[in-house]
C-alpha cells in the first residue's frame, strides 16, 4: 500500500475519514448482500427479495433507496402493465465488487479458522 492509502489507518475517524464514509453506505448486513446480488447484473425487485431470504420489503426498499441516493444503484421503471422495475449498479457501485470479494475471502478465512478450532481436541 502507498502512503495515501495508509493514512486511513491512523488518527481519529472523523467525518472525512474514508473508512467512515464507506461504512455509512455499507451499514447493515442487507446492504452488502443487496450489492452482492447486483454484482452479477440487473435484477428486478422480486428477484432481489427472493434471493435475500428473510429481508422485509420495507428494508429492501429502504436500502435500495439509500444506494440510489448515494449514486451506487440506478432504478429503471418500464411503463408497462404491470410496471417493471429493475435495479443495477452504477460504475461507482461496481467498484464495491472489490469490497464484496474481500469480504468473501475474509469469510472463507473465518470459516477455515472455525473449522480448525472446532477440530482441536
């Protein structure tokens, strides 16, 4: 890592802290899981709801709205009966794929560590 990327690891995490900014967008487990679903491409609201077992319609709508406001997701409504609504990541939103991949790798490490720990006598 370069000097610029090291600065976020030092000092107070105030409003301008890049880690804090990212955490504010990625807040809650559902937000990262919604992004994970959208990494593979355009999804309809119903597809997202089916893929995210346990998410309430209100939480899904709220998280999608937050991601739209932050410029990470675009919502397209097609004028047909019944209306068709699709969601997809913007170019900025696509950058979050790196975060999702890093989380997946860390999750695999946690899983492996848990298996190693549970295998001890």
